[in-house]
C-alpha cells in the first residue's frame, strides 16, 4: 500500500472514529463556516448534514469535504452538472440521478430528479450512497469515498478519475481537520 494512500486511510479512519465525529453545533459551525449563502440556506444545510451523518453514522467532516469537492462553498442547492457520459449530477453532493434514482426506486423509494435539489433529500441520498460505498470497503474508507464519486469500474481510467477526486477531497478534509479538531 503506497504511503500517501495509507496516510489518507488512517486520517479518514481517525476522523470517522473521533469523539467529535457526531459532535455539537460548535463543531458543525467550524466545519461549515466557509460556506457562502443566506442564513436560511446555511441553517437548512447544517440541519440536513446533522441528520444525515447521524442516520448513516458518517463523520460530518467527511460529508462537508465531499460537499466542498463536489459543489464548492456556495449554498445554491440547484447546482447541476452534465457529465461527459450523458448522466447528470445534482445538488450539493452531486448525486448522479441516472445511476442512483433507479436503484432507489427499485428499493421502493419514491424519488425524482427534482428531489435531488432539495437540501435534505440530497443530503440523505448522498449519505445513503456513501454508506453503501463505505460498507463495500470496510477496511478502506479511502476507497469508499473514491467510489462515492466514481462508483463502478476498475479500469485505469476509472482509477485515475478516483485518484484526482481523492486528491481534491483529501485537501479539503485535511484543512477541515486542522481547523476544527
């Protein structure tokens, strides 16, 4: 296992197991203080973040780092990205509607593409997808987060996409950890 990969895995595990993993409002405020938007949008985001991380047992720092990597600091929940492969990512966490909506519907959930722009729904969907990926790789949260972004495939191309994503994600996570822990 390369040293950078090992270190990233250790950082993710420590954050996930930290007593602050599901902490108070002051910790959430620290993690989210760089987000830009109205007070109402901020409160809605933090509420959804808290619910999601509690429900899916995910460290808030990991979810915030994913949000920053996927959609930046803006609290505009209507962000949409049209991917090169024709699929569409939606909301703060850029959940891929074409990939995940059919899976969710097969499970009996009544969700639509528009639900993916609802802050709470997008957060819960992202938490569900991330928890699935973390469960696939119980010994490597690094791989779990990488597969959150680029789920399938083990080709060099898929792995290169994950590697670029994880480089950005880890930069956000390290900054959050240094500032808020």
